[in-house]
């Protein structure tokens, strides 16, 4: 048993804390909102983010970041991508006083706006390397609601240091939560981030009333886009046919649990990007990632037509309707279907 700090008391942070507590680890869950922290401590629930779920009484919740991370062997960051830099900055001085350097794990999926950095790149840029062991990415097909009710779930722990990935694997593994290791950090992170874009598109297709044929086409061609950009950034193309690639893509594009899918259905109903953000009380990473991926595609001269159409529909002054975007995709010049890494 070891002390593990979960930073972020939303749905995914709470679900991961539940897994670790059930695995008999000393689990501390940190959040900024005192009302949520009090609820977790007093009633052992988090109804706003994880309704109808009983959390283990052994989970300790706190608003004190220093209390959460003190003497923790592992710190798991589950905050929105664009809050990750600030969180790393807040952690830096606290890690100075640690008797043992912890393993840093992140379980978020996105790319930082403006810098276009992957989350592990943000963490290694900000954190003092002397104060932590390694950075590990925890990613894959996983809905917090299903993990919380102990549905069978499989994820990937990726790190440049295989031993660090194996430490995360051992901390989480149980009869319903299985973790595989991987050393392709680039592929695992990009697979997790870019699939959110395709999930927004899947929600749009569903919201417009298209059927399974259209969704299958979107998922397949979306995977091709993810692979093109990923391999251009140095990822192993085989990663994208694994859990953090096609596995995560399928679950996010086919489930109403997915906030990115939900956002797409709202866009199909005519809501603007700003209106969608107002209606959903959790960050929709896919909408933010559309812009970053579009910029990367231009920088690397990568053909990403689905991403481009979503960018035009969501971000440009000359916005096109989602119906026109779909028609534009269908009427593109005929091409030969390429292999996954093209």
C-alpha cells in the first residue's frame, strides 16, 4: 500500500480515486470546491460529477494541495488540459520538500492551446526534474461512470521509463480494471487528444439524424487523420490500433456518456461554440483540440479534412453550417484508401 494523491475531484478523478482506494491504497482526493470536498468526506458521494455512486469511506478529500501531495509516492493529475500548466506551477514548490520523489501521472486528454504541447511536455517543461521520478500517461477507452460501477475497463500506462509505467500498472490493476504498459508516449497522448475531435463530429452526425453507415465512415477516416498527424509527430502508427487509439475512439464516438459526443449533438442543433461551453459544466476538450490540431495540420502539411471542416464550422468568421461541412467532405476528389500510417 502507498499514498496516492489524485488532483482533480471531477468525474474521472473521483472514479480513479475509487479504484485506488478499493485496491487498499491510502488515497487522497484534492479539489478546489469546498462544497464538493465536504460532500465526499461527509456523505461519500460526488453527485454533481459522479451521480448515484457511493465512494469508499477511506478516501480522504481536501482543498489543501500541500496536504494532498505530502509524502505521496504517486501524484495523479486529472485536471483540464489548459489548467495543467498552472497546476504544475503550484506543485513545484511543494515537491521540493518531499522526502521521496513521486511518480507523476496524468490522466487528461488534450493539447495545450497556443503552445500546441502534449500534456507530458507541459509537465516536464514546468516541473523541476529533481523533484519527481518520471511522468506517466494513463489513457484509453474509459467512461468514469462505468469504472465507478466496476464495469470491465482496460487502459494504457505509457512512459519513456517502462518501470514507471509498470508501477502505475500495479497500482491500478484489479479484477475489473486492467492496465497495459507502453513506451510510445507521443502516440498514446495524441491518440487520446485527437479522438475527442472525431467524437464531436460523431455527435454532430447523430444529432443530424445520420445512421451507422455515416458514423462508421467518420470513425474510420478519423482514425486515418489521427494516424497521419501522430506519425508526423514521431508516434508509432501501431499505437493507434491499440487501446489509446481505436479503442478510445470507438468508445468516445459511440456513447452518450461522452461529453465530446454530447457537445456535437448540441452543435448539430445550432448552438454556437460559446453556447455549448455554457450549457456543459465540464470542459469539452474536443472543441479546444480542434483548433490546436488544425494549426498542427497546417504546420506539418497533413491532410485532415474532418478536423478542417470542424475548425471552419466552429472557429472562423465565415462559419459554414455543419450540413455544408458534411457535403463538402463527401464531394472531395475521389482517392485511394491508404494504409493506417499514411
